[in-house]
C-alpha cells in the first residue's frame, strides 16, 4: 500500500472513531446534535490536511485493534528499520527465548524473517514494546 492510500485509510478510521466517540459524549448527547457532529467532522477531515507533523504513538493501540494489525502489516511490507530490546524478555529455556536470541539483532523485517522470526513474534514484540519501528 502506498503512503497516500495509508493516509486515506488512517483518515477514514479516524473519522469513524471520532464521530462514534463524540456521539457518546454526554455533553453532545444532551444537545442532540449527532448530525451536526458527523457533518462537521466529515467536513474537517475530508479537507486537505497536513499530516507530516503528526507523530503516531503506535503503542497506544489496544491489543485486538484491527487498525493496529493493519499498520504492523504495512511496516512489514515496507521492510522498515527496526530495533529489538537487547535484553531477552522471554522465559529462559523456551523455544521463543532461543528464537528471540536469534532475531533480536535484525535491523529490518526481512532480516527478522531470515533469523527465524515468526509474524506472531513480530506482532507480540511490537505490542509489548520489545520491538521499536524506526523512521
């Protein structure tokens, strides 16, 4: 997915979540202005936006959030530079511990796979902040 499609996807997700959260807000519920909220959010987010200054805090997503999974998949496809926590956080004597020891030296997704990493390791380590995606 190219960068433009990613931002379109991100903007669409943001719109939906923002509208949903504003509709639940007690202040707005009491004013009964759901249509106004939706119209205003759509107008703002459908316009041109400069997203270059926005830093996404990737670690704030919930564990089962599908948008998080989509973002991680994009990082994998783009073979972004990565860095693993040096100290192995896995339980010693387990297969996953041994695997982490091999792949923790990877500097991108392709190397991670070459060193024996599995996609579920990548997702899990990212969510637990053992893996950082670098710019």
